[in-house]
C-alpha cells in the first residue's frame, strides 16, 4: 500500500511539503500575495501562477514581492510556476527568459520551481543541468512537468521524455498531467504514479479526472493540487482543497478505504456525495463517495473493476443503459427496466437494483394504507415507472396522467394501471408528481403537474422535485392543509436504501437529510 509518499524526495523538501498544494492566481502581485496569505489557512504548500500576472517581474520588485512573502511566512513552501504559452500558460517570454525568472523566484524564497517539457525540449540538456544546479544553490528544487490538454496518451513515454531531457541533473519531482476523456483514463495515471521509481505527481484534468485528484496520494504521489476556498479555477476539473480533504478525504484514503460513486452526465451538482459521505463519516466507516462524470460505460466499468469501486448510484442518463452490463438484477428493477443502485460483489460481478421504488412506497405507506389506495401518478418516464410498478406491487391502484398520452397508455398496460382522464379525474388518496413540472431550470417552474382540482379530497401529495423544495404543487397542497412528501424525503430514502445495501447497516437517515438540506442551501 502507498500513502502520501515522500519516497526519494530531498529531505529538506519533504520536511516542508504538505499533501495538498493550493494553486493561487491573480493578475497583479498585490492580489496574488493577498490570496496566498488567505490560502495559507488551508495549506502551507502553495503554487503561485506567476504567468497569470500581467507583469511577472512585479512579484520580484515592488511593494508586493515573493521575498517579502516568504520572509513573512517561513512556514510556506511556494511552488513558482510561470508557464509559457507553448506549455499551456500565459507567459510570452522565451525559454531562457522563463528560466532566468524562475531562478530569481527561487533566490527570492520559492522552494520549488516548475519547468515544463516544452521548455526542456527548447534548451540543451546542459542548460537545464546548470539551471537546476543554480536553483539548488539557492536552496530550492526543480519540478519538471508535462501537460496534455486533450487526452490521456502514453504516459510512460511522456515521463520518459521528461527524464531524458533532465537526466544530466535530475529534478526532485516529475509532474504528469493529462486530460481524462473517459473515467478509464484515471487508471494509467494512477498506475504511473504507483510504479515510477522517482517521485511523480499526476492528475487527469476534466470532470472525469476527479478520481485521480482524490486517489493520487493513495498511489504514492507526494502531493496533489487543489484550488483555494472561493478561489479561481485554473484548470479544468479542479476541486477546492476543502472539498478534496473534508468531503473526499483525499489525505486519509488508503488501500483499505472503500470507494463508491454516483454515475451520471452531468453529475457535478448531484446531492448524492453529500448524503453518502455524511453517512459514512457518521458511522465511522472508512469509505468515500465521489461524483463519477461518465461519458461512456466501458470507461466506467474499467474504473469500477480497476480501482475497484464497491458500489454505485446511477443517475441520468445511465439508469437504463447500464442494464446489459449487470450480471444480476432484482426482479422489481427488471420490471421497472431501470436501476439506480449497483453493488460490486466479492467475485467482481455487478448486481443492480432500484431503490427509487422503495423510496416512493415507504414514505407513502407511512401516511396511508396502500392496499386498495387510489393513486394519481403524473408522468410516464423513469421515475413514474418505478412508482407504477412499486405501487401496484404494494396493492394500490394507479391512474397515470401524462403529457404524452401514448406513453401513459404504454406504462398503464405494462404495469396493470389505468390512464387518467384530465377532464374527469375523480377522487384520489394520493397525488404523485413524477414530472419535472415545478423544477428550477426546467422551463416549467410555475406549472402544476395535475389540474388543481385533483388535489381536492386527496389527503396526501408526493412531490418528487426537490429543487426547489417548495414547488407550486407543494404550495397548493399546503394551502389545502394536505400532507406533503417532498422530493428531499424521497431522495434521502433512495440514498438510505443504497447505503444499507452496501454496508448492511441501519442508515443514519437524519444525518443524511441534514446533509442534503445543507447541500441544497449551498
Ligand atoms: P424522465 O424519464 O425524463 O420523464 C419525465 C416525465 O415527465 C415524462 O413522462 C414527461 O412526459 C413528463 N414531462 C416532462 N416535461 C413535462 C411538462 N412540462 N409537463 C408535464 N409533463 C412533463 O424523468 P424522470 O427520471 O422520470 O424524472 C422525473 C422527475 O422526478 C424529475 O424532476 C426528477 O428530478 C424527479 N426525480 C426525483 C427523485 C428523488 O429522489 N426525489 C428521483 C427520481 C426522479 P412525456 O412523456 O410527454 O415526455
């Protein structure tokens, strides 16, 4: 097992290095050092992006300098980066100008300076060796870096290029950054870190690269990168130090830590990580749960088996497409034709189930007797399918009202339900909204999913939408004094069921609900 490794690092550097390096950027040096001071509250290891400055020289001469900053904060380890345009940065000078500037920053107190592959390849190996010697004489070290802003290619070959060009006087650290176009790309990046006989830091950029940011330390990287609280994002897929360490526990992950995640596209705003990580923390379980931005299922499956991942929540658009990849499906999920939960069993095979169904039935069963109950269900999509089959299983009769009548007819036929007639609705024991009507950003924020008259005489209203919690349907129901089951209650239930399946423990439902409310407020 590898864990925040400082193997082969110069001792003086290792002693000062924190596991999370916070990247700070600004276009003037006053702001840069002010932000750096703030970031010190989160980590003593900072990367200052000098190429973000309109004039990088201003951080050497003037009222706000590297020297003043490092003298005031001797605890700070500064990585000075002044990336040239050729290397994906904003510095317009030549390779030799860049090296001269970086040397001055090392002499002014930076503990590390970053030289990218494009610069290494633009100068003679002897020039790099001489530069490295001068940096070391100034008490600092060199990191050499390579970035691929498009893909994850042959990472070993890239590391070899860095090594070849710097071999006359090897740098202290190698940095390899690629772009994840698939979740599978995280695996070779992490393997490179694990297998290298030199210190390698590495991440995959892009939303699908999140696992590499969280798991790089577990693989043996001496550090990983993050943004400061409320700070500017300087690279695609970056996460804040707070999220990385508090929510995803990147500095505490070991080989024993179980990995879970939510699969979707997009997935960044999913509430599931907040819910599950809070539950794992409350129960003292060594596990983390990550958003897994998924653009292809083969890539997801590679990651699931390669890491391995113990369990998944599945969200749009993968709830149906994942079915052929599962070895076994529970019978209700098979009827519904969609899963929202996957477990990886001891033999590596994947088992799928649908906890949306129970998350609809259980809250309703707490408020009314389902056998014989009459339910009006708005919608005929995935969530409505889960509701129709689960409620029929529980002995309720279901009338389906949908914008597209043909879809309502098809679901009614499959689930042995009826199609509701909007002009002659009658009386129901509960009304359920399984459409996006009322949802923030849907374009249908003010829409009621059923005619208002349907609420007359229906004692319970079930709203699946949870952004916002107070939808027009919820407001109308409360005005009539009806009992409301809100979208957050369903969300907490489906998550709690998942968690119970994965852990075989009683889920801390109140902790989960509180975490969801907090996440919704952010
Ligand atoms: P889906 O598969 O896309 O189905 C959407 C359904 O809503 C379809 O029947 C569609 O009718 C109907 N619809 C869409 N726009 C409408 C409109 N403007 N007016 C009336 N009906 C409309 O989506 P889903 O996965 O079933 O999700 C439905 C809702 O439930 C979403 O808001 C989702 O966020 C929510 N949900 C919540 C939870 C939770 O835990 N709280 C869990 C799952 C889903 P057509 O057939 O005419 O297209």
